[in-house]
């Protein structure tokens, strides 16, 4: 045999063997329960969506999908754990749009918010709703702005997820746009943040409707504004921030699933397919819509492009505003 051909054949053999192993793994996947890690405390938006998707996804995959809450440090503890996990499809991450701002807020992360993960699927999108206790004197967003301007630094607000989330960033963008000073009080998730708001520990809350809606419906919380370009279908009577004197203001929260970088493409494709099946189910869509979340669909590449564009957008804004993680 020509000595120049031998190394080439050896390389082809190794590549073929690796491909065969990946294919075999994908065909047998999943052979055991899958963990879906959430970087926030139980009861919050990401947790609620993760449990809804996990239950349905477990049925389509034929294996249990177990939600594992690991709150703290703006979800970076959970995110680091998934980045370091074996890339076999058995450890996934429910990520929120706050993930896009993590690298700007935490310059010493042990992982790269884009390179350390393979996108699986976008799950949904939602506005942020600004809420106050029903007993508070604020009837509209203007009342909050006027009070903050009258007494700079006196008003405070709850930030679920330790301050490195879309909800807390929405608050920072509002403070910058309205030129007001309010103090952030960080909590490990929407659940603890809402508890603090309902008990009167803080004056305001910035949250996703999926968490705040039950308390709005019960009359315990008063919605003052939503941060999306248009009004929310579940809060049609609540005006946008843009409608209340800040044209162009827009912050949209999104949710999705990531896997550790290097996960076999066939496994990613299987997961993406099954997530899209779950999201196309009328019952799932109805439940998501009831939480104020618009179900998403699309390819892993679509979700990857969203993360890339949002990382630049959030990163630029965070650096411009000088926002620091708490």
C-alpha cells in the first residue's frame, strides 16, 4: 500500500467510527431521565415554564425530564454547571434572556455564554410587567416616576435572580430613560421577589406575567405597565411603557433550552423536534398564553442567532449604562 494513503485511511476509519458512535448514541437517546436545570428558585417564571415543558417533553421523549433548581448569582451557578456537564443530551439548561447580558455583568465567568453551549430551541417570549402592591399609592407609571424624582433613592424594587435578569435590566433601562434613581433589592428568583413585594418589603416589582398574573388577578398586585412594544394579550388593559411617555421603550423576555457545547448534532435535532412538538400542542399553547407567554418554534440555528444578537444588544446597553451585577 502506498505509505501516503495509510494515514488518510486511518483518519477516515477514526472519523467513521466516531460518526457511528454518535449515530448509535442518537438512536438510543434518551436511555435514561434527562435533567433540565433552572438557575432560579421554584415558583418563578423560568421554573413555571420549565415544569410545563418538562412534563410534556418527557411524554414525547419517552423518558422523564426532571427539573433541577439551582438558584444564585443571576443563574450563573446553574449555567456553569451545565457548561461543565458531559455533552450527551442528559443535562440541559432552561435559559432566560438575562443569559444574553451575563458576560457583560460578570466578566470572570468560567464559561462563554455562546461558545460553551449548543442552542436547542427557543420556548417562548413575554413582556415584563411593572407591578406595585394594591395598597401602594401608585395608580400609573407616571406616579412612580414622579415619586422617584421627588425623593431620589427612596423607592426600591425587587429583582428576582440576583439582579442579572431581563426583569432587572428592564428596571435599569427604565431608570435611565426616565432619569430616576431607585434602589434594587436582589432575590434568588421571581418567587422570593414576589413574596417580598406582597409583604411590603419593597415598593415595586418587575416580573414576567407568568409569575405575577395570579397576584394581579387576585387583586393583591396592581399592574402599571408592560415593557413590550405592544400590549400583552393577558393584560390588554395595561398600557405599555412607550404609551406612558417613553416612545421606543421595549424590553422583551424570552426563554429557551441550551445543551453543553459538543452535544451530538443528532441529539440536538431530536430535542429540537420534540420541543417544537410540545410547543405546537394546543393545550401547551393555551397554558403558555394564559401565563402571558407566546409560544415559539424554530431551529437550533434560529435560537443561536437570537442569542448572538441579544448578547450584543444587552452587552452594549449594560456597558453604556455602567450596570453592575449585585
